[in-house]
């Protein structure tokens, strides 16, 4: 593994053809934005290239590949974008391409350095790095490429809301807007739209919301029965997990999610100074100071839930 | 009324003292961000100044005035920020100061040009203009001032989500981040936190959600009884109004809100090509292509609601 910068990536891509671009499983706006921005630039440059993903790509990203037609080919050069670990290729890409990546472009410091060449820097979104590679390639940032890259920036920062957003992120967003990115429409699709099944799940969950300790702790429970009633599923559950700590005054948000086998996965989200890792550690779990997890068994669910609440109460009283 | 630019505003403020800064009623992040940024800069420059608002300022904005102590004084110079019309002063400011504004700084093209001097330009937030005035004054953009101005930018653009966000908005956000603005915390308070009463209202509303015409039309009803049950009120209703059109596949979102007198206010939100103004026009109301309104009477609520749905059906079938 050798480190590459943007200019070296650009030169390597210029020298190659029949380029396969890998995205991670459960693809998100960043891995897809990187892949299709790079694909469009390569195709414009006369290269043969295509994007591969182990999972089906959600239709809401369809604008990224609109107007592109690609045929299959045997790859001579393999690029992985926004993938920290080969295991995240998913199947069938893991079996097909592990150990074969020529160039990895990524923003995760946890990257396992699996590629032959690696362009890695911590930043809000890998799209920031792909933009640099395209700039070094003197590729034209078309409206379509700008849409792809903007999507990565926006989705990986919660629409510029999270603390990973840097001045550079904002300035790149400005450049992409000038290049024609349809930011308002992209943000509408990515952040405003909710499915009916998700809304039904949210309603059921809110109906069961429990508050403890003068409103400092909120407990949200998501059962298999709620998934069944709402027609929703695990893949729509991200919003639910953040619901509990969004309630005014809450410093400990607890989400209990029932698994297929009847055990409960506990997600704890806290605000300073409450230590989520400390609380979950006492339950046999672990994690970070503001986000941690543990498990509750099937047989002793109520007893273990009470024990968890007791630990939270002690932690709240100690601060 | 004479037009001023940023440098002229800066010179005028430099020449004055005992400066009163007016904000609009139902104050939001932009009017308050402008006011407290300007106040802090004026106080640092040795001026006597204070901010006035007809309504109580919500506690979530408390960081804007943290550490400031001001005493009362008789104003010699009156500045209005982000106020399109004197009527928006609210009471008691309207009675006290209409016809007396020396300088108005605003981004609404609908501004009624009530001030003696006016610095007006259409942009995402009036905070963009106040930033220019402070820059022209060579005022130091402290962390506290950056927090105020960032709040205006972020809240008036729905956290950089709406189509009013320009490249300039993003670049200014980058500058304010570099000046120390605590963007992630501000966005958490402004966009993540929901009150328990609002969540209860959302639950009741979702429980009553009605879908029509193959899921293209969603109708959300907010009754007085729901306000009573949830403990919520009109001031928390903004989120509810946007709920109906956030559902996947919906092109016409209808919100029916019951007033004190039992009549219903109808808010229609559409996506292209559905014409909201045309639909509401047929009901005796009006508005814009994507956002319009009308009324339903107490006595014939169900009949009028059916008539509204019939008009929507015809409009959907015609496109």
C-alpha cells in the first residue's frame, strides 16, 4: 500500500482504461456521489468504465446515472470509493474483488489500507477528495457531476448540520452550486421525504414514548410488532434511533429495538456530560462517550430494562 | 427614503450613539441574529445600544445575549433589522416607533420602504447584509458575533436546504465557522430539538393522516382538541404544516387547521406541475403556484372539504 495524493490519482486514472468503480454495501449518498461523479468524468474522457454495488441502489439516487449507458467489460483497474474496509464491499463484490483494488479513495481514518494505492484524508465526505482528483485531472465539473458531489457533501454532513462540516465543505458546496448543482431538489429528496410506512412507525413509537427522571431520559421502543403493523423495516430505522435525544430537555436518549430472535438492541445517545460508554459498560456493552450500545435478553427483558434505568439514574444523579 | 449601501450604513452608525435596534414580532433567528450581532459590535465600539422586541424572545436564542448587560436610554438613532413592514414591529413597538426608523436593513423585496435610510438587497438572510455592514465598519467578527450571524443564515435557509441558499451564503458560513461559530450546536438547537408537546401533536396528527388519489394527496388535520390533548399550540405548528408534503409520492399536501372560532384554515403545498393557487382560487382563496391557502367554514366543513378534494382530483387528472 502506497499513499497517493490527488494529482497522483489523476495521473493513474489517465494511464488506465476499463476501470471498475466499487461502492460500499447499503450504498449512501457519498459512496454513490463519488462513484458516479468519477464515472461521468472518465466516460467524458473517453474511458470505458462502470460502477458496481453489491446491493440494489435506491431509486432516489437515479439522477446520478441518468443518461449514462454502460456495457460490461473485464476490468483492468479497480477503484474503491468511500470504503473503509474490504468487508464493506458486501457480496458478491467481496468474493469478486477483495485483494484486487488498485486505488482506494476514502475519508475514514479507520481505513484498513487494503488497496495498492490509497488517497486518504479525514474530511466531511469522500466526495471532497474525488473533487480534488477531478480538479487535478482538469475534468469539467458538469451540472451532473456537481449534483453527484453535492449529494455526498450534503448527506454525509446531515445537510451541513453536523460537526464534521468544515469551512472547506461550505466552500466546495458554493463551487458546486455555481457549477449547476440542484441543491434544493437534492436536499428535498434526501432530507424532506418520508415514506408512509416510516411515518406509521414513528406514530407507533411516539405513542409508546416513555420519559424518566424529570424528563432527562427518554425511552423509545421499537418492536417486531410495530414493524409488522407499519410495514416498515430496519432499513428505515435510522431516524427513529435519533428521535429520543431530539426531545427538549433530554440528555439520555434510549432506543430499544427488538431483533428477530426477541433480544433487544439498546442504542444510547447522550449529551455532555453524560457518559454513554460508562452506562453501557455496566450492562456489558460499550461504545463512545456520546453514543454507545448494549443488549437486553429475551427472558429478563423487564428486569434488565429496570437495571439499565437504574444505572442511568445513578449517572444522572452523579453529575 | 434613501438607499444606503453597507459602507454608508457603517458610517451612519459610527456617527451616532444611543442606538435602538428593533426586531420583528414573533422573532426568528435572522432578525435576532442581525440585532445581537450589531449590538455586540456597537457595544465593542463604545456605543450605547440595546435591542427591542415586542414579543418575548425564546430561550433557545439565549446564547446571543449571554454576557451582555445593557441599561435603558432614550434612543437617538433607530435601526430596524429584517423587518419588511412597520406593522411587523408588533405592539408596543409599532405604537412607540412607527415613522421613526432612521435606518432599515432588510432582505425582503416586499419591504415597504418605511425607514429614512434603507439598505436592501435580496439574499438568503438579512444577516448577510449585517455582516457586510460590520465588515465595512472594520468590526472584529468575534465568536459571539459569528454565532449570531450564523444562526440567521442557517435558520432562514432551513440549514442550507432551501433554494434561497446561494454560493455566497455557503461562503459566508465558511467564514463564520472560521471566526468560531459553534455551527453544530446551533443547528442542533434550531433543527434537532422538538418539544414533548410538539411530538404529542405530531403523533395525534399522524394518527389522523388521510391519503387520496393513489397516494398523491395527503390531508393532515389539526383540531383544537389536538392542541388541547397535546398541550401544544399554534406557535409549534410550522413543522406540522410541512408534514403532509414530506410523504413520499405526495404532490399535493393539504393541512387543515382549526381556528378558535371553529373555521378551518387550509394550507396547500404542491410540487410541480400542480398549481396550488389555481386550486385555492376555486375555493375563494389564493397564493403562489406551490403554496396557497383558503378557508373552510364551520357549518359546511365536510361538504367544503369534499369540494376541495374534488377540485384537487380534477387538477391531478388534468396533468
